[in-house]
C-alpha cells in the first residue's frame, strides 16, 4: 500500500519523538504503557498539538511543520474519545449534522447525511432526543455517527469503549468494526480484543518512541518488548543463544522451538503462563526446562492463581489452580523450579 499519512515529529516537553507512516485504508492499533505518548500521537495527527520539530503530512502535503499548521477544524479527521461530548442543547440529529454543516453543507442535506449515519449505527429512532436522555452506549454510537458524517479521511479513536458498561461494549465494538471497513484509522487502546477485532497492524509506543511496529500476528508470535509480551499475555525472557535452540539465563538454559539461533547473539523466548508448572524439586526428563526461580507474589484470579516469579533478574508468571498452590504451600520468597516443556517455548533471535 502507498504511504498516505506520515509523521516525523517531536515534542520534547512530553518526551516524545515519533516516526511512522500509515497507508490508505490501513487499520492501525496503538498500544503502550500509560504516559508513553499514545494520546500525544493522536493529538499531533488531529492538529490539537503542534510538533516542536518535524512534520505531519497527508498525501505528501504538510499539515504541521516549521512553516505551517493546519488547525483541527480544517482537517477532515474524525476524533472519537472515551466520552461522547455531545452538545447538550442540540438534538441527536443536529449533533450529527453539526460537522457537515460546519463544512458548508446546507441544513437539509446535512440532516439527511446525519440520518444516514444514525441509521448505520442503529440510532435513527433517537434522532429527536437530547443527549442527556441517552445511555452511555447510545451516546457513543451517536458520537461515532457524528465522526463518520463528515466522511473523514482518517478516523482517530482514543479508548472509545473505556467508559462503556461491559455489557454493551461487544455490540458497539462490532458496529465500529463495520463502520471502519475500508477507512484509514488509528486506534489507541488498552484492550487486546480491540486490537485483534479492529486492526490489522500494531504499533507499540514506549517512552515516547515507536518500540515495535508490524502485523499483529507476527508481533504476537514474537513480542520484542516486555510490555508487548504482557499485553498479549505471554512471558518474555531475554538471554544469549548458547545453541541453535537454547538461550542462557544467568547460566540456566531454556530450550524451545523456532528458527535456528546464532550462538553468541542475543535471543528471546516466549511462552504462555498456562504452560508453566511449578515444582519444589527439579523434575527429570530431557524435553523439560526447569528454571530455578523465586516466588515474588501470588494473585487470585477466580479459577486460577497467578504466581509471579523471578529468574536471573527477569520476571515471569505461572497460572496454577488454587489446589496446586495449596498443595505446594507457596509463599513469597520461596525458591522453586518453573518447569516448561521445550515444545511450548518459542525462541527468536533478538
């Protein structure tokens, strides 16, 4: 796909320096720790924030740069946030018609366009109601209709489901999926389900920089940062390759499957917390990895207990049943063996 949106911009006051490009029609999810710079990225694209240095461009035309800054109202971008922020003094229909009207469409044509979008999000019957009478899910649907009514070149979504009740989120997410079809979009989220449902590509931002960027399946199969590993729910350990299928962790070896590693180079291993068994003594059996580890905490999560461990200064997690934890008598500070079958570990060159 050809380059559509490009951003090479820095905001030193926020510790942000970002470089990325997005193709037309591409659906991109953006994740990262709190304060990493995700919302700053959306604000730079929307025009709510001007970069201190660098440029933001669309189709090769500068939107923000040393000599220019196109304000938000002159960018045909939809910006959808956690809260709907509907105008309380306007009807639902006129809220959605506001954007087309502001861009020069006549009143009748703008209201017709608004009605189309309300119908598309399943809220046409709410057209004459005021925002204060809407539920959270209805208000967010109307907000999405309002964004789409301007026929945006780019749709920016900043945690669009964070304020919704969990009972309505799946339906709103499904509706957003259908409305984003064929549109260029950037979605900031903390929910892995949003990523796999609404995006094709994933960008990870950490400490104001792009830490990882690629297709979701590829990044999920071989996460390169600890945040990304936690986000997708796997353990990530870094070490040095000591064999084509093994890495060293402070002298302990961890074997797995994957493309042959180059001995002496940095490598990483990933595996599910559910794949980790805990033993008081190291078990026998060549297909198994047994890592001497120290228990740091235990957290009950319903049917499982998440046991946090440290091995060679790195953190990993195991998911055990409450009965298994009770049988082992685990407590923080205990030394144990974290056991993982080699067939359940994926190794990758760093």
